[in-house]
């Protein structure tokens, strides 16, 4: 028996590269076992319904809602908005808007997720929404990095927006008064880099409440060099994928090396252990799971979603944003 | 006794973060031991001269030339050109121009190295010079990736130039008729990414002789997904540093994990084993060693430099470029 408040997650059950009914159902079972105060609203097709029933999950812990349409990852934004009225992604986001769920989790395409979230939930005042990952920075330590691809092109003012959102989110998540905010660049020195990052640095330095620590290089991403790492969506996406590629090369050793690899790897760097990016800047809690995530990774995203919802981070970000000049 | 032609390397002995006389001298000793047909012209200060003497290297294998000035990594390009007449970097590049050396190796700042190389050696017709790394793509396999930071800002025409240089360099280095040329992007699909990469793709596709394979994602960088990976200098620099940071996190395991890490690591991914980037597009062979490279890494750069010089890759690139429409 738990006295914790129940957290309701709306789960988009059709998006993602690897997502079959069995993976989703198994992730739901993992998550509700780990978090007894969780309720999952699963939006999906008939196959998923059957898979859920097979997992024999406590019927009070989840609810299935039939929403069989799947939005292709690269669908045109206009068509995303005009069509797909029965898409599981749309229905799951609407559940957050209608206060039937505290948070939505999707492994669907970034484009459709950002487009629908902005449209259905609305955008925080003057903010440019960004996808924000919690990246490992040592054992039990995380940095927030944004944008990771919500925007194809960013201005220096957009980067200022990301810095504000990251600052407020870090405060809300980790209860640190003045998180160190840095901009990803090709060098640490003030005169390094292109006009975008230099202008962004100047804008961020003008915000008194933000502890702007200048530039950070990509080889320091996982070394706790900054609490919030600000970057444009193109660079951020490339940097994180490059890091994941190398981590997988080390983890996917074969033969006898595989055995030693398991004994040697830094546990805090295992990619699926930090699945689940936040879409910051929209008026509702939206979590993007990796498109090719396996069931452990989706379960991690669900558990993180519950934690973020219980911290009321959207409400906290909105009230922190009001304190910035 | 060897009948191979002697290769002469001009080594800039003052640049780099970690470069003390002892590291440089020790790298020279490693390199000339590995390659008996090597002669190194070492440009540097008095300390370096003493360090070289202490290493007891065969006096026929190297020559010391006093050029004590060091150009700061972030020196203004105009000052780089107008001052520093006795800089070791300048003198070493001039040795290549004057046919006293086959190749120059420097751990100095990318900015000064690119500025001086362009000025002293000249640029290949219509080309935009780019820094090109040989990145591991599996055991005994490499991809070429460029630009890694010779340019702070690139246009789509610059990326076309990088594609041409990479195509020609790959042919010269690995004797492959039609290397696979791809552009680094946030997704593989044709409609993914920003205008820069899409326009670059269109330009590259117009060159009949280049085997343009579209886009490649950063998590495939080390998986032999392309022979030549084209990117702007900002993104390329960030991607490679992100990868290096993760590799180091795995390699720098501590305690018992350190032991298992040595047994498990994929040997082809050890960063210092592929030190030494080529500055392509200038009329002379210029190799940039990592600024924070230790002595093994500098030795690797010297050995690679000798190999590239013996392949006459600058001459080969120039003749291959003439074949492109």
C-alpha cells in the first residue's frame, strides 16, 4: 500500500522504429512493477491490446485506448496537423491537455511530436521549444543538453531561449540554485567558434540570474563540465549520436572481449539507462523516447516520466521563467 | 639497409598544449626507429635541442633548426601573417614550399596552421581547404571525415569542395575506384536536415564521378557506413570530440575495471592510434597532430606523415581533381 499520489502516463503505443506490441507491453509491465503508484494509459492498435493482455499486468495499473493510426516519422507538418485525427500520438497528447494524464511518452518521430505538442498544448511565453536530454556526467550525475533536434535551424535568440529553459529545468529537477550554463563550441576560448555561438553567449550573459560559464567542448560532455549545455538542434543531435555510436562500439565487443567489456564498462554510460528526452517550452510534460529503444529503454523512459511528473517540472519551469529578466 | 627513398618531415616543435621538448624528442626517436627511411627536420627552441640530444637519436635521422617563436593557438590571422617570422610553424611550412621537406607536421593551433599553409603553399584551384581525419571504421578500415575545423563557417559550395577533396584523397590513399561519399546529417532520409546539407547533397550529386550516397548519421561514424564523410568544420569538430570524450570515459576506467577495460577495448578505437589530420586543398602535404597529443600520438602522426608523403597524395589529389566535371 502506498500513499504516494498516482501518476498517470499517456503512452503513444505506435511510434518508433523497433516498437512492436510485445516490447511496449513488456515495458509497461516493467514500469508498473518498479513504480506501484503508476497508471499507464496506452494508446495503440489491436495488436498492442492483445500483447498487453498477455503480459498479465494488474488491470488497475493500465488502461488501453484504441487509437490505431501511426504518424510516419517524416510526415509533413501540415499533414500532421490536418490528418491523423485518430493517431495514438495525438490522442496521448490530448490526454495531457485534458488533464487525464500528467505526462505523455512517445517513441514517434521528433517532427510530428514537436508539431503536435506545440499545437495541442501551446508554447510557454516567448520560448522556442527544445528537446532536452539528461546526459550522464559521472556516477549519479547528469547534465541537461538542449536542443537535440526539435529545431532544424536556430538563431542566437533561440539559443537564449534554450539556456533559459535549461536553467529553469535544472533548478526544478536537481534543486541547484545557480546551475552552470555553457554553450557547446569548438573551443573554450571567447574568440573561438562561429557567430551563432558568440551572439548566443552575449545574450545569455545579459540575463543576470543565469550563471553563464561560456563555452564547453564536446569531449567534455560526459565529464560534468557544465550543468546545462546549450546547442542548436543540428549540432546537438550529431554530437549525441556520435557519442552513442562509440559507446555501442565498446559495449558490442564480441567473443571473450564481450565478457571483459561487461566487467569494465562505466555503468553510468550505458545508453539505455538514460533514455527519455524532455520537450521543454510547451505547456505540458512531453517525453520523447529513443526511436530504436528496446523495452528496457522504454521502461526507463516511463519511470523517468513518472519522476518528472511528480516533481511538477512544467509548473516549476513556468514559475522560474517569470523570475528571469 | 633499405632501398626505400628517404622521406623528410618538417616538424613544428613548439605548437600544442602538452608539447614539451621531451615529448617531441621521444616521439622523434619512436618514429625514426619505426621508419628507418625517415629524416626529421625539427624546428624549435634551445630546450628542444637539448632534449633531442639526450634521446641519443642517430644524428643522420634528424636535424635541428633553431626557430624558437611559438604562435599562440588563437592568434589573429592578420598577426599570424605579419609577425612571427621566426616561428617554428612558419619555418617548417617554408621547408615544404622550398622542397627541403616532403611534409610538415604540427601540433599547433588549427587557425595559424591553416592561415600560414594557405599563404605559403597556395590553394588548389577553386578548392576550399579542409582538415580531414582518418577515423577508424573497424579493424584496419578507415573513413575520411572532413572538415574538422579549418573553417568556422561553410557554404554548401564549400561542402562540395570537401566532397571533391575527400573523394580524391580516398582514391589516392586506399586505391578504391569509387569511394562512397556521404554527408553527415541528423537523419538518413532525403528530407531530413537543414538547407546547408540538402543543398550540398544536390551539388555533390551533380558531379558524375562522385559516388554520392546521401546522408549518414553520427552514430554510424565508426561503422564503415561511408568512405568519405562530408561535414562543416563546426559540426565535424564537435562530432569527433564527442566521440573521443566517450572513448576516453571507457578507457579511463579505474581500479579493477581498468584491467578489464584493457582486455575488452576495441583496439581500433583507441584515439591516439589515429592521430594526424590532413589539411587537404593546399599545394603541399600538411598534417595536424592533436594539440593535446602525447608522445605516442605524435609518433603516430609522424609515421602517417611519412606514409602519406611516400604515396605522393598531394600530386595524386591534384591529378584526380582534374578528372572531375
